[in-house]
C-alpha cells in the first residue's frame, strides 16, 4: 500500500464510515489538532527523564487515537468496528483525575500563575498543554455545529489540567522551582 493516494489533492479528505469533506472543515480541524496534541505528547515522552509518568502518557496517546477516530466518524453506526475502538470509557476520565490528585499531593501548593518553562521536560509538557487547549477549542467549535460525545469534551478538558500538573512535577523532580507571574 502506498502512503500517498492523491485523493486529497483537490482539498478534500475522507471520513471514517464514508463521506468526504473539505480539509478545512471543523471536523478535520478538530481531529487535526488532536493529532498535533498526540505528537506534542510524544515529544514530551521522548525528553529526559523518559520514565516520568511514561505509562500514563502512552495511555493518553492511545486515548487520543480513539478521540481522533471518533471525531473522524460523524456517523459511527456506519462503521461499527471503528465505533467500538473510539469509545472513551468513563474510567479513562477518572484515571486522569486520579493522576492529577496523586501528582498534586507531591507538589508545593499553587499560589500564583506559573510561567511555562523550567526543565526541558516541563517546557515540552507546558507546550503540550497549550496544544491541548487549542484542540479543545477546535472540538468545542465542532460540538456547537455537530454535537460531539460529552466524554470527549470532558477527557480533553481534564487532560490539559493533567499536562499542567505533569509539567510542575517535571520541574519539581528536576529541583527547578516554578517561576510565578
């Protein structure tokens, strides 16, 4: 199978379950932002220390594939196999919340806004957080036009909070104090 199909040369792309839309459609923008978020998390994962919450971040990357797949499937009933793979169960959102709480217990109390940066790992996690917020805005824009499952909205909202906490944890473990505004 060739990596290029030439089917997108006219500015359209295919959706799971059939149908074609412009590459500038809200739906394509939303799953494109999720793809960029996944790549940003990959950069953070590749940055030392590689073992800092690596299993958690890899699980999130897998979840983001499911989110992107669901966003690319406006009619999930037309593709049942894809629909099954693109569900974000409530326990995944609960896992993000548990991780946030667990990390929060390890950190000094937050008393001011934090400037992004510090250790390279933290800087990459802060960058991933901002990409997550952009993805969330794109998903919400799609949601107003064509409703998105609520668990996707919750998951991405919680994920940005977790990425913030992970950035703080990376700085804390590197013994670099958060810089406040």
